C-alpha cells in the first residue's frame, strides 16, 4: 500500500441540515456578475452573456457562527451574499434540462473579497486568486438537501451588517439560472461530487471592518452568520 511523505490534509466539509454527517467539499466554483444590478455597480454591462467563473480552495469554507479574522494585505474587505449549490452527481457537458438531477442541496454563503487586490489585479490583467481565494473566505450555513426543500427558483436573498440591510434581492433575479450555471460550468470542467457553486451576488456589496456582525439568508434555504475580528 502506498503511503504519504506527510500526513494528508483534512477534508474540508460543510454541515448538512438534519444530519450528523457532513458534505465533503472537493472545490468551490464561483459565478461572477450574475445579477444585473450588481454588474452595473461594478461598472459592467449586464447584458446576458455566458457566465464566467473563478474559484476558491475547498478549505476556504468555514461554518456559520465563526469568528473570521480580518485578512492580511487588504484595506477593503467586501461581503457578497450568495445562493450556493452542492453537487452530488458529477459529469461533463451536462444538459441544462438534466442539471438539477446532479444537485445534492442548497446553502447560503458569503464570498469574502479583498476588493483592493481584485481592483489591482483587474487593472494589471492578473488573476484574481489572492483577492478571492484566501483563508476562511467562504463562510457558509448548513446545506439543505433537495429532499428537504426541493429546488428553489425564487426567494428573498439578503445580507445585513450590524443589523442594517445592505444587500436585498430575489434569487429569481439571477441572469443565469442554476441549471444554466451547472450546464455552462460542466462545458469547461467535469463536475464531481463535492463541488460547491456560488451562484453570484446581488447589488449592495460593501466593506467590512473589525467587529462587524454579518448575517445573511435566502428564504426557504437557510442562513449564515459570522463576525469579523
């Protein structure tokens, strides 16, 4: 039997509603600019065009209720509330009308972003990796299995900082639906069990500072809560 020269890393995972077992995370894909109002606030044209993706490492996930230290090398940390899709059955070139059969469940996550690093990367034509994929940059609430909530096509999505609402929309406002996002992602890479897809954020993204309490939810799906320390 082949061993390892170092102990293998722990498997990143997300809690599951109503279950002691957790969902193992293989990788995290994120959709950019999937709400028209957010595209406008970021200075982009929200016309419908194929979605684009970026990624976070699997171990960026952190459970709801956590304290998250303000990350290094930034002075402009932003929140982005998102509906998250958990994949249970993988595949490549998945047809949109078959995509929902690949879903384990749904959750609520926040794509934490070092906005100043992202702006610098955009300006210099560099990758966004360190702006998006840093430690503990993907806080998430528990996943709700499809068997429990079905496939939500609409529902209020919001995020509040210290009790003040900053982001408020409906997941039906997404430019690209969940089946379309899954189908498009599977054109580029073979999806696999354990993949998470953050489906984009509505308008109202903004800065966080130390001490901020962040609370977000998607109606009928779940909640996420954490504090910046």
